[in-house]
C-alpha cells in the first residue's frame, strides 16, 4: 500500500513533483464525457419547438457543459482511492499525483454553483434546477451510493448521463414534454450494454477495486446475457421513437441499420465464452464498445437532422 500512496500522490503531502497545470485541471472535468453531454444537450435544445436566441443557446450549452465537468471533478475526488488501483483510471490527475484531492473538490463545487446559477439566470429556473439535480444524482446517488453497493449501479446511475437532452429542452422551452424524456430513455437504455462491454474486456479492474459491477457479482456469462437483453430492449425503444415527434424517415432509416448492427454484436458477445474471448483479446467486445459510441452519436445526429429540416418540410413525418 505504501507504494501505491507514493506513486499516486494520495498521501497527505499531496503531489510532490510538478505543479498542476491547466491541462491537469481540465482533465478533471472528463472532457470526453463532457463532449457527449454537450452534444445530447444541444440536440435537446435544437429539437425543442421553441426557437432560442443564438446567444442564449450558446450560454445554455456552455453552462450545461460546465455542470457536466463539475460532476466529473467531484466524481474523481470521491473515487480517488479506487482510481489509483484500476489500470483504466490510474493516470487520472489525482492518482497520478498532479492534482490534490481537496483542489478537485473545490473546483467541482465552485463550477457546480457557477453552472447552476448561470444556467438559471440565462434561461429559466426549471433548467437550472434540473442541472442541479443531475449533478447531485451523479455525485451522490451514483458515485457515493450506488457504485460501491449494488451491481445495478450503472443501470440506475446511467440516468445521470441521460439528463442533458432534457436540460437542453427545458432551457429552450421552460416546460416538460414527452419528447425530451424519449431522448432520456434512449441514453438510459444504451448505458448498461455500453458499459458492461467495457467491463468485459477491462477484466480484473473492478475486481481489484472491489466495485460490484455485474461482471464481479454475477460473472461474465451472466453479463453477456444482460448485454443481449438490454440491447434488445434498447432496439425496441429506439425504433419506436422513430414514430414520435423526434423521429422521422431519416431517424428511422439510421436507427434500423444501427440496431441491426448492435443486435448482431450483442448476439455474438452472448455466444462467446471466456476461452473464445481470451483467444482474440476480447476483439468482439471491443468492437461492440466502439460501435456503441457510434450508435448513440448517430441516433442523436439523426434527431438533430430531423429537427433542422422540419422548417423546410423535409424532417419529421408529414
């Protein structure tokens, strides 16, 4: 344990080598995750029926992005003890000894207050309140509670990543509707198979850290079954959304192709055993994980295309 403390900078003395730079603090915000937050929130904003002034729209997306980054910083602060154990996370700023835990906490709290306050002022109180709830859900409900107590952590906790399109819609309209919750459901159902595929080829990371992911508590064969089941449910939801207010022929065409590919990938994962997976270094699981990123991006891209073409009579169902 002493070696881990020295190498990760989690001892009381904090980082002992170089002072943290801008890049180190920016990494705390999980920029790759933030990019997904920004994109889905932008789609929710544009798909809303109420036109938004470009300046207000820019401010809304900016503050939603800052709120997402704040969540990332607070998550890294809380998970510093297990991040230093897992190969996937040990190079993050805190376990790498570049940023002190208390600095990450201060940054996360400051950005949370800034993002929520400014979004409420720039758009409306409902959007600000939903952003505040999203940060609370990700940090407290998911990171502090679910992640270390139940294999359903990513199923329930995935809701945190599904709220941005709802926030974008609320920023534009100031009111609830069915359509943003359809986008929420799309991200919510996509998250488990996406993350469980990652767990399969990361192998021992979560075992070593004592995080009760499905692969740890129920085993890899059960995880493969869960991926297939959730992918099937996701396909039904995604295709059904094509016949609603956010859908249309463009969306439906894209969704049919993507879901056929996704279902095929899930089926191939289900058929494999650990001997097959070890033999090719989890090639099928890795391809499925990469496809899952494209899956969500193209679905939301299709929703965006439908919304942008509607004023010209080309998007949505006539």
